[in-house]
């Protein structure tokens, strides 16, 4: 396979913090939901068994994100910790899964001069009523995952979907013990962390503890994440990360878990299709977040390569997949309209 021409950087050794000083770093996630849609992962447990069972499916999705312009390949180890693997009877596979996921990410990253991120996440094992006992258990899981990531050549660690400041601090401690840059983001499922810290306070605490990048991910779509990001950006001096879900959340239904269909039925997690953001909405989010001063911009559960390509192009980039970006002037029905009204013309506006 021919290597893709690097989009921005002269060589792959440029680190995360150097790239952030140079401009926006574009991340890409959504592996859980996208691989479930493709039939490789079970909704409910959302354990990334596909890494071992169908690694070619993971490799292909990585490659599509690289072609779409992602600057980071995140190893698909979300929920790849002992707690979740035990739930599906595969606790003995935890090391093999993590190492395989990191190698798949590294191989894809090399095709586009992207960075490789190891990934840790909420464990469902942390108990604020027993921070020491449960913390030791969480610390052990994180130590394994971060050590494997370091040994497999990860450029930094993304610790995401944190519900508790206490658990996030444990993850950061382990990352710093291994000498890797840390990006730490909090889940935005409620109006504060479960241990009752505002998001701006939570992010400030992690910055003060040594996190290189702090921010928010998951749960909220662009419309309801941006106001929180503005508060976080004002509270910290380090780079800020933002990875919303690509769904049309509202002040009345601010998270994708709270979205309801017209009949009142729950849309989350497998009936979200009517709420999915268009590529244009995600492109608008990318530029709005950049203008707010966010440096690490990505996408979370539900994200797909066409979203990432639109975000990259909105940020002024031409990527490998831009060769196939829409040109509706060539459409047999819409061509005249698109030619008269601009690239997308009245087709987008209705």
C-alpha cells in the first residue's frame, strides 16, 4: 500500500505539544459506535473484542480516519480494561487486546504521519466512598494499560470519559509515572462530575496536577458542549480538548442519553440515527471550537470518517480523502443548481 503524503508535518517525531503550538490537532474517535453499526461489536457491553476477533475491521476504520485528516490514531482500548473484559468472560485477553490495538493504531498512523495515543477511560470500579481501596484497583488497571502503551510506542495517553476527579487524578498519576504527555477529558453526562466538581474546576485541578491538555468528551453534542467549553477555556491556561458526540442535543435534552423520539422513546444508544449531525454541523463545530481557543478538536461516539473530513476541510486543510469531497456541480439533477449557487448551493439550504 502506498503511503499517504503527510499533510502538515515534516516527520513523524513531532510530538503532541509541538503540534498544538503549531495549530489545531484533529482527533478522531467513535470506534465503539461505528464498529457496532458495521456489525463487529455488541451494543450493551461495548467491549472492543473486535480488536482480537476481526482486527482487519479496526485497521480499516483507522485507515479511513487517517485519510479523512485525523492527526491522531487512538488505540481502540476504550473499555479494554480488566473490569469490562471480565464481564464478557475475556479477562485473560486484556494484555493481548491492548497490545494488538496499539499496533493497529501505530501501523495506521504511519500511513499519514499521525500520532499514536494510548487510551484509558472510566473503569466503573472507582468508588468515591472508598477512594483508597477502589483507587488501588483502578490504579492497577491503569498501570497495565499505560505500561503496554508505552512499550508499544504510544506518543501520549488519552484518558477520557472521566466521571470522577478522583479517578482522573489516578489516571494522570500513572501516565506521569511513565513519562508520557497526558490528555485528560471529563464526561459531560451531567452538569458536573459525579463527585460534584464543576467542569471548569475539574479541569483546573487536573491542569494543576500536571495534565498537558484538559477538556470534555462524549455525552453532549456540539450545541450543548460549546457553552461548557467556554467555561473550561476561561479557567485553564493549558490546551483544551473537545470531543462531542455528533448528535443534535438541546438545552431540554442536553446529552445523547437524554434524547427522546417524538413518541417519547429513548434514542440512546441504538436509535440515535434521526438525531445525527450532518457533516456541515460538525464542520461548524470545528471552527467554533477553534475560534474559542480549543486546540485538540475531535469527535466521540457516533463519529464517522465523513464527519472528520468535513471538520478537517473546515479548518482549511486538504486531506487524502478530499479527492472525493462532494462536487454537486457534476450531479445529473442538482448540477445546474450547484453550479449557480456555489459548491453545495441550494441543495444544502433546501
